[in-house]
C-alpha cells in the first residue's frame, strides 16, 4: 500500500494544474498561429479566438476566486492581461484588428512563466 503525505498530494495537484494550464495555453497558441497563417476572417480565426476566450474566461474566474493562493498583485496583473487578451480577441473576431502576433506573444509569455 502506498502512503503519501498531504503535502505530496497537494504538490502533485498543483503541478498537475500548472501542467494543464500550460497545455491549454499551448493549444490556444497553436490555434492562433494557424489562424494568423490563414487570415482573420477564416473559420480558424473564429475557432482560435473562441478557444482563447474560453481559456482566459476560466483563468480570470479562478484568479478572482478567494481560494486562489497566488499573491494579490500577481492575480490582479494576470486578470488585467486576460482582459486585454479578451478585448483584443474580440477586435480580431469583429475584423477591427489582425493582431494575432500580440495575442500569440502575450500567451507565450504567460505560458512560459508558469512554473
């Protein structure tokens, strides 16, 4: 029989959550790159922005939760970044912007910062 301490399980759980966050951001980035390559009025662009919106809406909800243990200032900064991504994604979706590079770059920075 295996015995794990609560801290071992909690650490694994946090590591698993961070890995899932990185995977979601990587998938979002891949979709945004594909969308950039075929153009802003493509089905790929719609799918990429929709997926990014789902990811960042969930992240923002989690960051705003009292249960989130990240430092308050970091949470606020990430929420601000997430809101920018959502606004810029909407601009891309409506044809008012083609700033896939900004969406991709910011998403990569956030993904690479998850430790």
